[in-house]
C-alpha cells in the first residue's frame, strides 16, 4: 500500500473514531431477507433516525476528504440499509436460496448496534475490515 493510501486511511480512521465517540449505541430492526438481482442476498434494515444520522455524518466526513465523491448525501426513500449475506452468487445458488428467502421473508428481529467498522475493497468484490470502533464515550482503541 502506498504512502498516500496509508495517510488517507489514517485520516479516515481518525474521523471514523471521532464519529464513533459521539454516537451512542442504538437499535436496528431487520425486515426479512431480500436480494439485489440474482447476485446479492441481504437482510433489509428499517431506517430510523439514529441510523440515518450516522449515515449522514459519515457521508459528510467522506465528502470533506474526497469532495468529488459521488456518495449519496441524503437518506432518500430509495436508500436500502442492509446487511449483506452473500455476494456474487451463481444462478444455481440463487435458485437454491429462494426457499430460504421465503422462509425468512417475515424475519423481524431487533438488535443493538454498539460498534461500527470500516471495510476496504481493492477489487470491488472482496472486503477487509480495516477498523472497528465501539460507539459512545467509553471507546477503546481501534482493533
């Protein structure tokens, strides 16, 4: 990784840490399993004011770092908050997953979010966690 990339990542992690310190843990609610086309399966997350606020703060911070970025600046009605279950699955895997999607389509589970992570992809397909931070004032160092 180049010096510029390491410096940029350090800046992002610093901003990320400051946002985490000032964000208290909050709850999210899952609304079943859905898909993006035939390649991505995900758990849909209901938008709420805490999640929307965190998203907007992170986007604002990233726009300061990269003003030309095409990040969504507002949480619009077409924004889909989600937890990815699988990426780039085959047509056969997608067909096999349909019975599980139907079984989980009525999943409504609430969980507490008490930490956030930053993931980095160099190829658009594989993601590595490069930082994780506990939410709230009792933060410890980056993991």
